[in-house]
């Protein structure tokens, strides 16, 4: 009986330890985050919005669970797309910011003055799920702003600790993408495709075409005939899918490296020259090595693009 009890205790201990390891793995997830300027609402809060976002960046950049999108990079990206976002970001705008920057989470909000009270309200939104969580602090108009922002940063950190995993979409497996696309294209006629997507990683030699491989794999899994771009001429295909991708290091946290990848793809009807689809996607992946993270980011961006482009290149079923 004693041996059985010891064995049972050992099994329970191993189970508990495994649970702790699983929880630890989940806790080690690092989230790419973009912080937008806060909206200003009140007579005496001019320039408070920019100050809140800047101090929040300074407070949160040291958080090992977050990888913040560089503010200069974010401003440049938003300016290029004529996006002037702050405060009440719409779901489709949040999705676009995610596509352009690779951020999985977006932090924005407002500075609100009501009589002599001052409220700092933050909105934390998943750029893929558009799910929202909030955090807020309040004080008086005579209070110093910096301590209030620091308290808000603590509230945001606490909220992310408990809700980040529900705000961020779970990674989609290729089998799930295939099933989703099968439902979208149904019995539509599938053209013969030729795929050529060049890629490079800044300062590191490219080993294999991750983006091209991912698009080709999806097409083959859906029943498309795919001709090799090195063995077959362009005339062998009905639709030419071309593009380019690049990846670059975006930052480091301890032993982890964040890599940002951008892929641009165009699909053209070879006979008519008509552009059937053109799109771009940015992804960020965090891993232990720069090269693995770079390839994974290119692969992720290409898979998301393929999911949007493939339904546009098929012919309606007759």
C-alpha cells in the first residue's frame, strides 16, 4: 500500500510540475505592441495625449512580455498610409495597423477632463481579433501627470497579464487555413499558377524561399496545379503570382530576438495582363535566433496574404 501511495504521490507531483511548466511556457509569450497617441478631451489637456503615449512607451518598453513597435517606425507607417489615429480607433483601422506594423496589440485611449477631475483611459485592442480590454486611472487637474501615467502603465500591465491571451488570435495552422479557403472558393475553377517571390533578410544570407514555399504549399493543398518557376516558362501558367519579401531585426529582449517581415504579392492573369489581386502584409515573430524568426515572420506574412489573395484568382463555378 505504501509503494502505491508513493507512486501516486510521484504521479501527482509530476502532473503538478508539468502544469507549472505549461503555465510558464504560456507566461513566456512576448506580444508585439503599438502605442498610439491618446485623444485629448477637455479645456486644459492640450498636448497631454502625446505625453501620455510617450511616457507609456518609456514605462512599458522595459516589460519583458512586450515588444514595442518603434515610435518613429509607427509614425512613418501611419503617415505613409494617411492614417491619423488616436483615441477611438475603429476595428478595421486596428486591423490595418496590425497588417502594416506586425503589432498584435494596440494601446490607445483618451485624456479626459471633467471639471477638476482628470481621467486617463486606455483601450487595449487585439489587431487580429478586435477584442478590447480597458484600464484607467483618475486624479485631479492639479496632480502631476507623470505619476498618473505610471499608475496607468501598471494597470495596463496587470490587464495584459490576465487578458492578453484572449485579445491575441491563436496561431492558425495550415490545415485550418486550407479548410477556411476550401469553403471560400467552393467549386470554383482553379487556374494553373506560377509563383515567384524573392526575399532577403537584412545583413543575413537567405537560405530558402519561405514566403514562396508557404504560398505554394497552400495552393497545392487546395488542389491548384503549381508549375516550378525555374523549370517552367511563364506561358505554362494561367496566373502569375509574383512578389518580394524582406525581414529585419526589430529588437531584442534578453535571449529573444524580434524580427519584422514584410511581404508584397501581386497576382496577374497572364493572357490579359489584368491584375487580379495586389496586397501586402507585415508580421513580427519573436524567437531565440534571428534567422529562424526571420523565416517564420516571412512565412506568417505570406500565409495571411495567400488567404486573402487566393479567392480572387479563381474563376466562378459554371
